């Protein structure tokens, strides 16, 4: 990926500078350890403070001469982290009118948000073809080369690392909670109550059948016609009363042919049900939201973080 394309893709990810409403700290930590291979935690860091700081990223190498990536202002935080290997070798220049240098003792700050940013930067630098974008509704995957066919998605899963998917969920997209398991044990089905609420007026009542495309299409068409985000929110929160959520699953409707994707989210008892009910299902339906996830077979996604609009 050339420097212009890298800058364009970074521009599509500006929302990573926001605080997520949900983040899977354990899963991000495991991916970070597997991908980045951190060997130690620094305890000393030399810092230079500038007045009127200007950050630029200079890229030199086989592209011919020197090029400067012009990053959007919101993404200047990424400039010191960018790594360009193989065809490019980069340096970061930080300039200012005055500078003061000192040494600070302390451990490096390690948060899930920073580790997620490290993972994103590593993918952009080392595995750019595995950085995928997905709009919902739609269900079409793309990367910096263009549309990615379903067969190519399966080939991506034949060797590591898994593709990283950035999902733009537009307002009006159907987020359908299906099942949860609580931290204290026990499964809590959510979809039966929603089927009863949304399909009671349909005659005949459509039934979901994963093996029958026509039945699946009719089922999701009826759900979409009758979907009410507040009802979905209320049934989710009712199903999860009395305990914390271990994991929870959702279906997102890609298109009118009944094609869906499966979202697997693991709060592991750290997130209130209202975050998924009110903020994700209800507000997500009204305003849209964004998420970053790792891809698995069947166009299903393990969600790393969710961001509100």
C-alpha cells in the first residue's frame, strides 16, 4: 500500500480517537500479545517537550525520493507510531521553536484502547490487504484494493492473522439480539420473545430456517417490517436481569435476501445490559454506530470495540 492509500485509509478510521462504549480488554490483550510480541515493559522514557509542536512523517525508499504523508489533524497521534517496512522506511520528525528534555521514571501506560491502536497500526503497516471495511446494510467487504469476494474472505482465514474489520452500521440497520450467557451461569434466549412481539401479526407466521433461503428471506423481511428498537432493548434488558452478561450475540441484517452476520461480544461481566440494550440496539438503530472486529468463518465477527455516533 502506498503512502497516499495509507493516509486515505487512516482518514476512514478517525473515530478510533473516540472512547469506545464497549471494549473487549481480554481479547485485545491476547491479539496484541500474539501479533505485536511485546518483550518487556519500559520503565524509563526520554521525553522532549516542544512549543508549537509540528509532527510530520517522512517516508524514504524505493518509491523514489522523499514523500510526506499529510495526515488529517485528528490523526496526528498516529504519526509517531506509523511503521513502513519493505518498500518504505520511515522516520518521524518533531520540530518546535523551543525544547526542554528530561527523563521520566515510570511504567508505560498500557490500556486496551492503546493496544487496539497498536494492532490497527500493525495491520496497516504489515497486513494492509487484511484491513477490511464493511457497511451495514449492504454486507459487501472491501479493502484498499476494492471489493473482496466471499471466496477471498475464506482464503484470508487459511493463515494468520485474522482480517480486521471496521464496520459502519448506518441508522435504521437492524441489530437483533439472539442469545446471552450470564457470568453466574445459564443461557438467556432473547429471540423467542422478539419473534412473538414482532411476528404475532403475520399470517402465516414466518419461521426461521437456516438451511432454506426462501424461508430465511421471509423471516427477516417480516422482522424488518415490524422491528421496534425500543422493544428489542426492553427484551434484551429483561432477559439479562439479575446477573452480569458473560457473552451476548446479535444478528445484523445485510440485505433484503435474508443474509445476516453474527456478532459475538464478550463483556465478561464488565458491562451493564443497558449498554447493549439502550446504547447499542436502540441508539444504534436511531443514529448508527461503528465497531471494529476480527473476522471468522461465515462472515461472523468477534467484536473488539463499539463506538457510538
